[in-house]
């Protein structure tokens, strides 16, 4: 079930939306799995995403976790809708040390208006995975994507 892929149409919609995110592009994050209610985003370790002690910065971890949860919810939304985070809480459990981090967003409770997701971030080093952050997120489904005039 974790490896289940979303339909090609949903994958294309998610990928197209992800590519519009300037922050994800700036960080160097990549979508690595799009399944129904489950999305994985990977961020390679680079000096540009670290904090003063060399760990991957909590802001980078939180940002990809937020996006992973948002896109997990978005996989279940109808076409011509949009998703926004209402709130999220993340607990930092261990320093993010590794070759990369992977954020997994998983829908816990889908809804017509609000959807709840679980957020997990793993540091990966030599194929060993360590849970470094965990959280929960509430997202809202909007009737359509905002246009530049709405912003």
C-alpha cells in the first residue's frame, strides 16, 4: 500500500503544482513518491540547507514536511481545487544528519473541507533511516486555485 502510485493524471497535477513552488526549487527538494494520500519529498544534504553545526536546518525539514503533507491531501482532492495549510505542529526528535532527508506526508483523515495529515521526516545515511521529526497538519480544500489577481 505504501508503494501504491496515484493515477497518472493526479501525478501530473501534483508534479505541475510542485514545480511552481519557488521554495522547493530553491532548496533543491524533489518529489520522489506520489500515491493516494501519501507523498514523499527528498532533500539532498548540501551546505546551503544546513545550520551552524552542520545539521540539515529544521526550517528546511519543516518546509518539506509541510509540502509533503499538503500534496498528500491534494492527491485526494478533485481537479480544479487548491490546498492550503491551516496549521501544523512538528516535533524535532534528533539532529538531521545524513546524505539526505525524506519527508513523508500521509493523510490520516480526509474531509470535504479540512484534511488531517501525519508528517514524518527521516534522515538517511548509507541506507539507514532515522526519524528526526514528526508532526501533524491540518489542510483546507479551496474551491479553486487562486489566480494572480486574487493574491
